[in-house]
C-alpha cells in the first residue's frame, strides 16, 4: 500500500510539473511531449523519479537552447537516492557519492543563471557517469539530453 501511495504521489508531482510546463511553453516541441512509458513490471520509486528527472532535463535542454533560464521552482530536485531502487545492491558508497555529485551539480545549475549551459552539461555528465557504473539501461535516453543533441 505504501508503494502504491508513493507511486501516486510521484505521478501527481510529475503531472503538476508537466502541466506547469505546458502552460508556460513557447514552442510546440517543448514540455511533456513524450509521456513516461508505463512499465508492466513493478516499477520502483527510484526509477519513477529518474524518469521524471529525465523529462525535466529534456525540457530544460529545450529552454536553455532557446536562451531561457531554468529554476528549481519549475524543476525541483528529486532526492532519488532516498527512494526504493529496482535493485537494492546499488545502495553502496559509490552510488551515494555519485548521487551527492549529481545533487551538487543540479543545485549549481539552479543557482547560477549566468552559466546554465555549462552547468546543465555538468548535470548530464553526472547522470552518464553514474549510469555507466549502475543501471546502464537509461544511457540511451541520457545520451539524448546534451544541449547539442539533434534527432538523427
């Protein structure tokens, strides 16, 4: 029951953020264009949070490329490292060190409006770095998040 309630809360957070983005969008290709694909398996809260963060990053990428600033009120930090993972064996010191590095990069992105391109790039680098060691499946999606990515 606790897992279901948590998944519902994450879904509500995503929908609220998505609706906020849709109401502010300036380009039809922007926010929430690609909904999270529902997994037939028992998706754990950490995976749900990371999917939401990937959607955030894709929207941030579009905004930053258009010269718009991003901030934590529209893209709040999601403490995925506190959520239940798909594989509990990842909960080791290296994972938490990587999570701390990601958190620091994310906070810097949100606080330094003058260097958002560089700071966004650092956030995506942290995602790639961690997923190279843990759960490599999302790397294909993460590789589509750099500022200079274009569909091929």
